[in-house]
């Protein structure tokens, strides 16, 4: 089997997880070359890497470059992405910077791997909330067209990186009685422990009242599903959970989509796990979905508000399926489809 | 001014808050008679009460009886409610047992105080999530009819009583690193710290897939708004927050309801506070709404999914406006309308 030389730019929460996922899945790589701001030796996910400074020549000889796209590595794919392509690599970018670029397929392999077929060397990983929502919803949409859906998210702090994870932990440790003592938030604008913050990202200039995170759900869903007219409404909320995002989805289908049909489809779909027995307390939850690969789907029921309405609830690990795992799966799909 | 003899049955989270609210608002009472399972002297909210055992004669002479309706007092209004009415009191019941009873008005004073006018001595307080949702939504619906709305809740643990508050605190104290150490949940079926639980209550027999808590949003909204045909869909989720429930609402109106119109209405409505400036980070949040009377309303924006769609986000203290305060406000409205 061919072995690939894999580059990784950025070693925050997502970058570290990318190394774990490559190793766990025994991705066929003869080299993992870690690039960051400066040269040094560093232990990452239990291995010592000679981290190299990110510069044009550092991409030479690589077959695949993963851009982690968060924290320290923000903007790296803007600076170096097409340079890496020019030097012969296929780029898989977890940042938000190229998701709307017409040259760049936006891919969840279980849903639209075929979008890889015409790639131009640069592929984007969708936003974590979009991935987890569509993992549950897209298989249903493939069976019966959807008119619109509403997604209300419960997003974990790990989506905002190491600093945010540390901040929730610190706030919780500072907790005495019912007030946070002597802790000033810096990763979030407000205390996240024992709170929910219904704002992720700034206001989107062309969508008054919507945050950038909420806009992603609409814009990315349209591109991934190949449905430029689908209507999507979204409220994104940060919750005091470490790992796994959850999404309450209410959708209107164009024809009947019964809970039984939906359960049957989810049961047969890859990458999702049906966790749906209210009477037994089997419901999707971040504490169970975190640190696992599958997106849990449950609470499937009729939405009585609209004709052919269906409600469901998904929980999935935002760092794994929402980012690192999805990126590695794209690399695997490229190999499988002889596109690299 | 006439002074009333007020009875209180149950001294859990809500009962204790009822005493606080009566004192804070200087409710005109010559007596607060606390009834519970057995006779004893007990300090409640900084005052020592001679708690009496709940029995028929204990209601004699009372003008108003508040049933706290949670924890130890569950089922008390079923046993003693109409007995108290027979003995001359007006009952204000926070339990879920009589909310659908045709003899019983279901009242949020800011929204449907007129429902009190034909009371038969027994009035019910709606469920906390319904109150907080309708405080934000009903003023808009009064201006422009609504076709349907979807409510996704972020409910605090205090809605499940003292034991649940203690459980979240204990889980958080048991927290070491990222796992809960040596703590077995009892108030909830699963760990609530660093988790969200998308199930509150058991499955509603006549609404497959829906929990009892979700059914309340539909059934109670219809009765309070006097709109028996309004369509409501709801996902109720417990979150690791101590006080204040939050609700993401997506509504379709029958005619245009612009964000500007909605903000103007909220600004002029009693009991709600417009907290709506995304650019300045002014958003409703439980840490700010908790322990206050007003329901915060914000994130008002167009919902592009449907014609005349509007999205908003509310946070309000479930123990105060969601229960104790609303009950005392009902008593105040009865006095104001000369109905007692």
C-alpha cells in the first residue's frame, strides 16, 4: 500500500486530535511533518515531533497537508494553502477561510464524497456544527427533499480551543457556593460555567442579527447538500460542556418523513448511531458522544408545527467528527477514489 | 389597605422563594401560614415559622393559599386544593395537576390577567418554560397573530428542586480533570455537569416521542393565549445552569413582524427587558437573568425559513417569574381586580 507524506499545520486542540486520529486509523503515512510558528522538538499526543517553522520550502515533498485552522494556526491556510498545492500537496483545510471558494469542495465524506472528484488540490472541512447537524439530517434529506430546517445548537467550549477548555475548568474550580469567585473570563466574553451564551462569533455583516457561526450553518449546508435554495435558520449557543456539540433540529420535508422512516434511514447510515428510546432514557448526550467517532441521533418525532415536520436531536464530538476525524476521512476518501 | 391571611403549602425551592417574594413586594398579609408534612418550627428565608401539618382545618381562615407544587409538596394541591377553596380561600397552584382543568384559569398576569375574572377559587400557575417563552412571545402575538412557533429550551437544574441544585454542585466539586470522580447522579438520570440532557419528564402517552415537559409548552400556550389551534413544537433540554431557563424561539407570524416592531413592543411590555445589541454583546443570559424579576429578551432577528418568520431568545428566572413571582403576581392581580 502506498504510504503518504502528511503535513500538519497547527497543533492546538484540532491539530493534536488530527495526529491521534491518523494513528488510531493507521493512516498510511511514511511521515507526519508538523509545522507551526517556530522550530522546536515537542511531544504531541504521546509522540515527539521535530516541529518545523512554517515556510514555503517546508511543504516540499508532502502529499497531503492538513491545516488545523484553529487557535495559533488561524489564517495559516490563507498564507500557505495554495503554496502547498503549488508544491504538489493536496490541502485539507479546517479553517473557515475557503469554505465558500468555488474552487474548493466542502466535504463530509459520508454525505458528499463525490464533490472530491473534481478537486483542484484544496478541500475544505465544514464547520463543526454544520457537520454534526448534517450527519443526522442529510441522510433523511437524501431520501425525501427538505423545505427548510431550524437548528438550535448547544456547543461545547472545546470548539473555542484549549484556552476555552481551561477557562471552563478554571471557572468551575473557582466556584464556591453559587458565584464564581475571583475569575475573569478571557476566552469568552462572559462567564461560561453555569451559564449559556447565545452568541458565537460576531454579527454577520450581510445577515443582520445573525452571528458568523449561525450564517455558516446556512451557507455551508447549501453548498454541501448542493441545494442552493434550502432555507435554514439557526441559533448558536455556547454551553458549559467540554466536548461534543448537540443540535436540536426541526425540519419540514416536502413529502412525508415519518419517525419510523427516519429511524430506519439513520440505522443504515454510516457515521451515525441511533440512540432513540425515550422510555429507556436512550437519548443523544455530549457525555456519551464526546471522544467517540459516531454522531448520536435520537429524539426523532413528528414536528406538528408544519406539514411533514420532523424533529430530532444530534450529539457529536466537535473536535473529532466536527474537525479532525472529518479531515482524515477526506484524506482516506481521496485515496479510495484514486484522487491522490 | 386590607391585609390578607396567606397560606403556603410546601417549602422547597419554590415555596421558600414565595416567602421571599411576598416580603420583597410587601404583599399585604397579616399572616403567612406555612403548611408542610409535619408540625415544627423552621427558619425559612430568614424568618422563623411555626410550620403546621397540612390538614383540612389548617386552611381555616385563610384568604389565599399558595401551593408551591414541587418536591415534597408534589400532589398537595390534588389532596387539599379544593378543600381550601371550600373553606373560603382562593388557591394559587404552582403544580401541573390542574392546569388543564376547565374550572381553573391558567394565568401569567402580564398576558392574560382577564382570565382571572371568572375564577372559581382555584387558579393555576403555568409551567416555568411556558411562562418564560410567552413573556417574550405573547406581546408580539397580541400585535400580530402567529401561525406556529418552535421553542428549544435550555433549562436550569433549579427547576428540578434543591436536590438537583445540590447534585450539580456536588458533581462539579467531584470534578477532577475532565471526568466526574466518585459521584453517582440521583436527581437526574445522567450526569448533568458538563452535559446537556435532552429529556425532561417521561414520554407523553398521547404525544409519541414528546416528553411531558414538551407537551406542556403546547397545551399551556394554547390555553393562556386562548388560541386552541396554535401549533407549537418544543424540545426541552436540561443544561448545567443553576438558575434561569433560556429559550430559543423561532416563530411564523400571519403578517409581517419585523425585528424593529418586535423590539418596540418588547420595550413597552411589562415584565420583560430588551437585551438586544449583538455588536455590544448585549444578549439574554441566565447568569444575568437569574435572581431577577424581568425576563430578558434579545437576539431578535428575521427567521428566513418561513414567510414572516422571527427568531428571538429569552432568559428568565424559573423559580421567580417561572413560579414564585408569577404566583404572587396572580394574588396581586386578584386584589387589583377586586376578585378576592
